[in-house]
């Protein structure tokens, strides 16, 4: 779950927070067709990322998709793709996928993300199917003077 594609090979000549999805699509034991991103959108998604995602045959659900189909349907479709032929599913949750007003403690806040109720429901729907692990990434407490992000 992320607001940004994070599918650049390098950023400033390094592997960093904008590159993990690119490298995940190259893992030998992970079929890119099983990788799913939910919440993509906004002005910070680099345009070169789009053909890269198409070329690697990953799955993308934008915020427009979430608005049109609802979080329940998005979770169902994402899980169908993630579990297809797999023994385990891992969830990486980038805190910047949530509407910036609710999570100021991230390095890449952007308006138009998931609302807290959608974010929590999505995690519940995915976890209900069983996860081998989960991480929450891109949390930056120094940017959150009131500890609001920690409520999520």
C-alpha cells in the first residue's frame, strides 16, 4: 500500500525509499504478477514509473480505483492477484498512503490518500486472509510534532 509507485531503479544514485518496488519485481522467488500496489496517485508519481510498471506486469490500484470501486472490492481483487499460485503474502504499508492530514510524520506527505477508516479496514481485510509478515514504512517522527501519526 503506497501513495507513490516507488519503482525507480535508483534515486540520487542509490537504492532508497523510492526504489523498493523496482527491486521487488526482480526477486527470483517473486512473480511480478503477484505484486499489487494500492493507493497510487498524486503529483509525486514519476511518469517514467508508469511504463515500467506495465512492462513488469505488476498490478496497480489507484486512489481513483479506490473511490470508484470501494475498499472492499479493491482488497478482494488485490488478494486474488497476490495469492494466485503463492504460498504466502507479505504486506508492506507505506504510511504516506494515508491522507496527509492524518499522518504528518512522513517524508512524503501528499493530499488525496486513504482515509483512516479505509486504511484500517484494508489492513483488516488483508490480514484476515493470512500474512507471513507486514511492515509499516516511511514513518518519520521528527516531522510530527504532536505524535498524530502514531494513532494510525
